[in-house]
């Protein structure tokens, strides 16, 4: 028997192991409003905090936020409007708005002490995302084909959970209609300038397909590979002064080694994006070249220099693009994609710069009228700063599928690691466990 909207939300709430309040991202559209009213029938209102992001991109957005607030007041649920301020990019507006939305929700989650923030992404959103990613990738096994993950960790702090990914949008609207609840139609959802709107229209012309099974298989395969790559990193990788040594023994699974080395490149290089197709191809040729003089013995890829000596790979940050960063008093920022630094001084700026040695580690400096003092990473107390070694892009955005690799990189960095997902009944992870048992 198909699971109902109520069943899905009830099972989700039963699977939450963190009983602090949960946040809901609610815009007033049918999906997010359905999530709010559906959970309000299951969860005590004191356990819900609604967050509405007003991007200020069109007339009426402030009125819509007030409309959502009024609905929350009727339900006895706390509400906060989060406003996006500052400069807007000329291009890539939707992507910038998405980054701002999660940043604002992350700050709100910290203020309210939330266990997680829920968004109302549906099966329709999942199908659209996979269609867009398939159009961009010629590979049938590209990681992006796993689609939108059911859970994502942002900035190592805020879990965003998506309990409605298996539910069609029309099922949510049926629930709202039966309850006599109206919703807001966002005009941007019909604007053909946006790729997602065009893909949505294309999918509406096609017969329904059971792509969810394929998507789940992609997710399971991605999670399994991440687990094996994490085991490889823990067993074969070590770091000294910014240089990571990788032992590649004969007979290792090539896919596992490639996944592990890509993760180390992400960790050492601090690039904002993963390797593109050309970078992956370059790495594959290098890893397949063997040792003993066969193939190239050094390559530069992903802002890293990789050298081979027999079965040992040495990975370090390459010498280009290492720019200094100056932090105002009390401010924090990320240097070179590898270190998050906070200036603890209330009066003096802090400059972070490259040590110009082979490892390209950060040095810290305060320029005063009478003195010029430099500190290393270990001198944080004396220098009045706090620094954290990041585990690559996982420290910024971590799909739940990649958690094993992220934890292994955190262990390599000798950091405390990432908080576990509070949702224990993730569909893909449950399916993976069942497959492993069989």
C-alpha cells in the first residue's frame, strides 16, 4: 500500500533522534506550506520554528512573508523573517539567492538552537534536478545523478533535511485542498528564463517514469564508494606539515583509489569546485601509469602537485594562487579554502599569508607601529586568533552520502569531525544497509 503524506511525515518525525526544535523553511508555496500544516498535526507547535527568507527580488515578497507569519500565528508556531541584504550579482542570481538562503537559515538555526532545518523539496524537484544534471554529464554513473540528497550538512553545523523527496507535488496539493488551505503561486516558477522552469515544462510533456529506483541506486553506489574510499584514506594516508602521503599498494580497486585521491586533492588544494572531466581524466591516466619510471611521475591538478615515488604518492598545495587575507578586528573568513580563521582582537587587524615553503602553510601577522610579529598555526593563543583546518568542500556543504569520506579527512586533519545526521531513517542509507545484510 502506498505511503500517505501523513505516513511519510510521521515516519520522519519518529526517525529524528535529536528532540530539539526543528526549523521549517516556508515560502508560502504549496510544498512548504504543506510541510508546515502536515507537521503541525504531528509535532507540538513549540517544537517548530518557521523561517521565511525574503530575498527582496520582486514586489510583494515582504507581504508574502507577513502572510506566512499570520498562518504561523494561527497555528501557534514561532516565525522569523530572514531578509537578504547587500549587493546582488548581475548573473547567477538564483544560485546566489540559494547560497544566501542557506546562510541566513544557518544563522537562525544557531540562534534558536534547532536540531535541523527542513525544506520541502519533492519528487518533482528531484526529477528536474536529475534531468538537468544528466543533460550536462555524458557519464552514466556521474555522482550528481544521485540527485538532491535527503540530508545535507552546511558549514559543518546545520543539517538540512528533506523528508518529502519521495512525494509528488500534487499529493501535497491534494492534502491542502482537502483541508481548505490556500497557497501562494510564485511567478518565477513560470518564468522560462530559468533552466528549471524549462525542464519542468519538458517533463510535464513526458509520460511518468520510475526514475526514483535509478536515483536510489546511484545514491547507494555513491554511499558505498564513499565508505570504501574512507577506509582507504584511514589505512593508507598520513599528513605531515601540509603534505599528504598515500600508499597505493598493487591490487587496490582503481575506483576506490581514484575516489580517495580526489578527496585528498580536495583537502590539500582547497579549490571551490571538484575536478572537472579534464582533471579527472588527467588523474586517471596518472594513477594508471604505475611506478618504476612508467608514465608521468608528477602532475598538477586541482591546485595540487602530485608526485609519485614507487607506490607512494605525495600530494601538496601547488605554488600558484596563494593570496594574503586581512581580517578586520573580530571578523572571520576562510584562507585559501583550507583554513577558517577568526581574529580575536577587538582593535588590531590580522593578516594571513603563505609561508612560501613547500607545504604552503599559513602564517599570521599583525603590523603595528613598533613591531612586526609573525605566528604559525600553533601560536593562536599568543597571536590572538583561532584557526581550523578544513576538510575540503565538505566543511562547507556535505551531502549525507559523502559523510564517511568527510569524517576520514577530518581525522587526517586531527579535528573533531562532523556532527552525525539527526535523521536515522534515510531511505537510501536504509536500502544500503539491507543490501549489505543480504
